[in-house]
C-alpha cells in the first residue's frame, strides 16, 4: 500500500511540474509597447506639422489619444493574462501539495502495524 501511495505522490509531483512549466508566467515584452507609443507620438508629430489651425490639431490629438489608449489597453490585457497564469500556477501547486498530504506520499506511511496477542498485525492510524 505504501508503494502505491508513493507512486501516486510521484505522479502528482510530475503533474505539478508539468503544470508549472506550462503555466509559468512570462515577462511582458515592454519593447513592443515602447515602440507602439513612439510610433503613435511620431505619427502625431508628423500630422500636427501639417495641421492648419486648431480644429485640425484637435483631430490629430484625438487620433494620438486613441492610439495611446489602444497601447495601454493591450498592455493591461497582457498583465491580466499573466496574473491569471500565476494564479493558476499557485492553484496547481496548492492542490498538488494537498494531494500529497492526503495520500501520505510526503515521506511517511499513513498507517502502521501493531502486533496482537494472536501474532497477527492490525493496521492502526498514526497520530
């Protein structure tokens, strides 16, 4: 019975390691966001140079605001996805630890044997 529990524990550790590798968070690529912001501001400068009068400048400012909001939205979405992956990873680790504790595969057997008067061993729960 102890061998089966140890085997179950090893399987759970394997599942935990696979989940860790599959769900491990990655750092967001800040260069992509930086390039997008620079491109939006460069477009705004180029368009603002050709704008004649306040109404056209307001339109250009609206376009750059739209472009910058799109970059911020994309960055926020990526950060939320990274946080979700981190939460999933923590859940898998906690569940793996709980299964290891419940199955007793954490290094000690869940039951022990005590001799009786007839010479037969009776399993008893460990404290």
